[in-house]
């Protein structure tokens, strides 16, 4: 696959074949991609939690806030939930802020997940207090992002944006549509 | 190349063969990778400026603050300067904040630059007022990142970190060394 193929296939997936379990090593390899990616001033302040067992996934799931634009959908049903999570933390003993380090890291991980035959979603909308308490995350770590991973079972279609409406939506066949702005709107000439 | 190969080759390069000029289309394709990458709540608030001519590159160069850890190096000499820039802006008429969108976008672009035979550096340390004035960037755009690009002429070596010292350094043969933390320091168990 070219990088463009990988990028095109790396959609935000929110429904999975939950019976497909993920190897720990697979997620460890994805974190290694993040490790080898850029970090502001090379500080490398990010830490990672990996969860793959059904029991652990059930502990993470309730703290994820799913798909704000889908008002009548609270998240994937049992059987379609993620079978793995990578949680990205910021180590406050290393840096006060984390800039876009977690964006860089998350993108490496999500692209890697596609190559590994998986998919998922970057989630910043998190019930942080609940997650911290459930997983016993020490205060020195800021909770930055949850990457929910699994074997996607949904079809994600990129549409051209209409009337500036960025809201993604589902059609009657449960295809997930994502409106994207065209390139000539993004590249500006001064 | 596997994604791991691409990630490994995507180092932060700061010295280039400046005589190697970059096609506009090449950088446009890189922005398209960013366009097709994740954006928080799918808002897609990022805009991009592309510069490839020698004249335009000379206008951008003075606003870049180079390599804070290399105290006796003010940036690449003439002949080793970037031959292209992508500047990532945040459109404040679309979103108030940009989360890690520009980290995600920048990582897609930098990985793509490797595949395209180029390399470069994400730079957040920018003389923003000077750049805004020089390029006449309207106030509605926040200046987020400069991606300096070119045909790298330097060798970047990943070292294992020693005594927690994250500072990159240059050896007598001008090889650029970058200490990286090991995986078992990044993945924590609670």
C-alpha cells in the first residue's frame, strides 16, 4: 500500500467485530511507531496504556464519549465494541504542556493500525475523572487521548462537503458518511 | 516501504540540498494527505500556504527559529536551506481552538514527504509577528506550524537515551544524533 492508500483507509471507525481479539504485541508495535515519531524539542513526554482483554476493555468503554453528531446513538452495541485501547497520557513530570505531540503520535498509531488490518477512532471527548478513578491513573499523568481499536465492521464514505456542513451522518444502510472540504478550499493564496 | 520503514526514515532534517527544487504538485499532494486525515469533530479548520520558489523561501526562512539545542548553530547555511515550506494555519472563523489537528496533519505530511523522497522538520518556534507581516497573513488565521522541506543532506541517527538527556547533538562529522526513550519506559502498567 502507498501512504495515500493507508491514509484513505484510515477512517474513524466506531463499530467493530468485537469477537476479533487483538494481540498485545500488535499494539506494542503501534506504540513503537509513535515512539519513533517527532516530539516537540524531543522531550518525549507521552506515556501509553494498552488494554486488550475483554475485562479491561469493559473498564475503559464507559469513559468514552461517542460520536457527538449522532444524537440518537450512544456508542457501539455489545458485540460491536472496540477490542483494544491505547490511552495516551502526558507525563507532567517531563513537560508542562504537550503541544501537538499526541496528535503526531496518534496519527502514526492510527495509520499503523490500518496496515495491521485494524481500525478505530481517536477520542478526545473523555469522562476523565471516571477513567482516572477506574484505571487508577496517577495525578502526574494528564489524560490526552483514547484510541479505540478493533476490526471495523462499518463502511465509511468520504463525501464532498455541502453548504459548509461538517457533520458526519449515517444512511439507512448504516454507512457512515464524512463530508470533507475540497483541497482548493484548504490551500490559500495570499 | 512498510509504514515502519517510512516512520524510521521520517527524521527531523534541517540541512538540505537547496539546489533541488520541489514541484508545487508534490506539496499539494502532501496537503491532500492532511486533508484526508482526522480532524476533531470533523471541523477541518486548517488552512495551508505553500511556498516553493527561491524568492518565497527567502521570505519565510528568517521567521523560522532553528534547533534550540544547537547553541552555536543559527540554522542552515545558504545552499543548505529548505526548498519548500508548507505553513499550517488555523482558521478562527471555523474553530476557536485547533486541538491536535495540526499535529495529525503535520505527521501525514511529513510521512508523505519521506515517500516522495523529501524530508524536513516541523517547526512550532516561529517569529509569528514577523511572518504574518512578511506574508500578509490575515488576522483570522492563527499561525500554527511551519513545515520546512527539502532534499535532506544530513544523516540523523537515533540513539538510546542516556541519563534522561533528551537534547539532540551533532558529532564531529555533522551527524545529527537524537536520543530516544525506550519502549518499556513509554508503556506503563498500572
